[in-house]
């Protein structure tokens, strides 16, 4: 019986540690190849929320590129990050905003993420949309800076000074 309980405890501990390892911080710069394009994702994470920007370009024609801001969140049940492009700040004119899902498979390294990239209109994103799966490698533990004209992902909240009332004099 003691051996059985010890084995169960070990399995639970291993399962919980695996889930926490997969939900680790993914802040940084990630790069990979998406068909004929190079994809870079710059991620800033605060808890279960992330934002940042993507930069992708056609390898054979680097003048065909775009940079777009994204926002996203972690689905704790599936351990999958979901990102949605919200705004272009540079675009050669031929690119569309992407939707991305990021996750790790068992055995993937700490500096490796899998991403499913979906492009196309909302009407075509289901059965008819383009979808690529890419493996990204972390190339930096910090995201490359967003351009100065874009607001920061998580603006620092200004602390208002605490006003203490002065005691009245009789």
C-alpha cells in the first residue's frame, strides 16, 4: 500500500511540474520559418496576458514584409497561448493580420514553441483559411523594442501621492 501511495504521489508531482514547466514565462524574441517567410514574434508577458509585435517577411523578397502589434492570453486548460494581430505599424501592402496559437509538446525544449498561424478573413479562417504550423526558437530572453510611436504593452501605472488630511487645530 505504501509503495502504491508513493507511486501515485510521484505521478501527481511529475504531472503538476510538467504543467508548470509548460506554462512558464515566454517573454522574449522567437523566430522561425513559415513556408517562404521568416517569422519573428516579440512577446511581453504579464501573468496570463501577452502582447508585443510580429515581424514577417518573404525570404526571397525582404521588401515584402509587415510588422503588426498583437494581444493575447493563455488558455490554462489547454496550455495554449492565443494571439491576435490588432494593428499594422508597417506593411508593404500585401500582408494581412494573423491569428496565432502557441504551445509546447511533451519533449520540446524550453526555448522552443510550436505555433499555428492562421491568415485570411474571418469568413475564410475556418475550413478555407490558410494555416501553417511552425517551430519557433527563442533567440533572446527579452522582446525587441516596440517602435516608440506604439503604446507599450503594459503601461506602468502612475502612483498617485497619498494625501493625508492635516489635523484641525482647535
